[in-house]
């Protein structure tokens, strides 16, 4: 949203403070620095461009640092690769880097897997397939293995009147 509407730092800060005012308590960081640190990990965002005409994948932004336009190999369309607002692209945030960042934080404590009530199913760790994977010889039988759950309901996070959208994966 900040990029699309060319929002300034002070405007972003005011909007963060406004969200806290709506809830009547501090729910998100009001410091632009902390907000960016949480949602824009430095160097982790990867921008990928594709042709807006035929959807052919053009490559990552790092491959086009000195270029403004790239010609599509399939349909010969001239594709903008310097202005994110005028290009067709998607952004990825590598999972490995995110996991490493969380594990290395001093305020995060990993909790060992424990035996749970065999009657009630509360989440995926209570399912029979997961339990089979944890048995001797299973891929999760090592006590140092790590289980991560990713959730998405398949709905877009934001409604947008523009061509951009954000999907949690």
C-alpha cells in the first residue's frame, strides 16, 4: 500500500498510530523502523517479473539491475522491470531465511514435542499420519526435528482496485 500510494514515512507512522487508537491499545509497532524490520526483512524480498502480455516468467529483479525494459522471449513485448508500480511482478520471501531468523532470535524459545492426549485432535500434530511420521524410522523421529505449520484460507488479504494483490502462502 505504501508503494502503491507513494506514502511518506510520517504518513505510515500516523496510520500505525491510528490503528492502535482504534483498538484502544498498542497492537502493532508505531515505529516505522520496527514496522519495516518486521514486515520487510532486509535483503530477503525477491521480486520476480513476468510478461504482462503472455505471462512468461522473465526472471528476478537482481538480474535486471541496470535495465529499464526487457523484451519477452515469447511474444516480444517490452516489459518494464525498473518501476514496480508499472510492471507485472510478484514477491517472494524465502521460507528458509524466515525460519533461520525466527530460530536465531533471542526472544524465541522452541518447545519440545510432547506426548499429547490421544483422544482429542487439536491440530495436525494430533493426527495419525503425523504420529506415524514421529515413530522410530519416520522423518520426524529425530527429537531435533522441527515441525512448521503454514496456513492460508485461500482468500486474498486485501481487496484492491488496482492490479496488485497479496496472497498469504
